[in-house]
């Protein structure tokens, strides 16, 4: 029987880690070890409590905050199993044979990774996390999760991803230039370029404890996540072509240039086309049509686009849960704010990238 090494990157996970480890402890008919990498030296987990309750856990506290990718690679290099499972510190395994199911097809030559299906328990979420479950487009409510078997996808799940250790190391494991986010997108790209499949196993579900982590406990923490997820967007774009929220950067640029007249606005809209095609097409068509009626200023065009994207999420919140309250309105408002912050994070990342290149140039 081959061993599975479960690598858990932890950061301030006092509220969730016990449930995660308990779900692992219940697993049957499989050998496993857990390598828990605590990347929060300022507020570490209680080592003694973990050792007492979970003897199968190897707890490692980073002396300094390394970031997500470096912590993951540290755990992978310490793993002794044939298979490696990357499991996040807020994900609970559903069922006592989950580990056995997640590795079912990893020996197939054309399979690079198997991911579990992460779901949420919607009714248990706080109001603000119900709102942000739609803002992020999280996994569906476990009550609505009816799919079975395997399905080919184009992206790792970023919650519960299984690999053959040898293959993961051959790929070079995780790119350590991604400290807080984007590492899964970059690795997904390399797996697909290697002509391997990424498969989701709908029979291997994990419950994402979305409401119980300090990282997602308030409006402020969710807004901080908009910055964290997108400030490294330039790196992800250059390495994988990922354009996640890049359109929001162009929304800010269009807002800024909208007061300078028709020609500059149209020119920037054309420039945006290779990077944010839906926004560019919408902006080009709208500015040409309305140019005959508006003499100066097109600030409303990118705002309409922003409103439209957020409205679709609000509509989803209304239709999916049929909650006749303020939830859809809150989804609309916070989605717009979150996207605007994501655009600012892109701007910050681009500025940092340009300054970094200038520093390197002048050192030569």
C-alpha cells in the first residue's frame, strides 16, 4: 500500500485546523502522513496540542513568514509518500475513504493531477460570507452538488490537489515567486503544457470552512484579499497568460482618460483589446454610438461595464438562493468595490514590475 503525504500550509488557522485534522484522522484503508507547515510565526498553532491529539502530524513552524509557495515546496521535499496531496488549512474531507478516492487515477500516464471538489455549507455562512461566496464564485452548496465521477478541467482546485510526488518534482514543484496567490495557475499551465490532464473527482468533496478563518472574517479581510490575489497579476500574466481581473486595471485607465475626449478614449479602448476583449468591445461600441450625443466625458462607460459584471453576480445570488432580502444588493455593491480594488492591485503590481526592471537596468 502506497503512502500519501498530505502537505497542509497553515496561516492563522486556529479556528479550522482541528476540523481538518479530524477529518484526516477518520480516513481508512490507506497509509498517510501529514506535514503541517505553519507559516505564521507571530501567531503559531499550539504544537503540544497537535502532537497530543494527532500523532500522525509532523508539525513544522517557519521561523519567518515564507509565503505560500515556499511553504508548499518545503513540505513536498519532506514528504516520504509516493503521492502528495496539497490540502489547505480550511478544507474538511467528506467521508472516511476520501484519500483512497482522490488517488484513483494518478497512475494513468496522461494524468498530471487529481483535484477534489470543494463545496460550501451555505446556510452556515455569516451574512458577509454569503455575500462574498458570490463575489468570489466559490464552490457550490453541498446540498446542490450532484455531479459524480471524473471530469477534465483546466485549472487546479487550489484547495485539495493530488499528484505523484516524482512528477511534481520533475515539474519543479511550485514557483516560489508567487507568495500569496497565483501559484496554482502557474502550475496548472505547466501541467497542461506537458500534455497531462487535470481531473476533478466529484466523488471526493471537501467542505471549505469559508466563515471560520481569520483571513475571511470581516469586510476588511475580504477587501485585503482583493489586493493579495491581484498584486502578483503581472507575474501570472507573463508566465501563464492569465488575465484574471486585468480588465479592472483598464477600467481605471478608461475612467481616468474619459474626460480627455473621444479620440484618446477610443485609442485606449483599442489598446485594451488584446488584454480585456469584452471590456474593449463594449467600450469601443458604446463610445462610437454615444459620441454624437455627448460632447465631453465618457466616464459612465467603464462604470456601466463594472455595474454589469457585478449585476450578473447579484442576479446569481437572487436566483440561486431566492433570498428576498438585501443579499443581492450587497453582492452588487461589494462586487463592484472588490473589482475596483483588484484593478488598483494590478496597477500597483505593474508599477512595482516597471521599477524592478529599471533598477536591474541601471545596475548593469
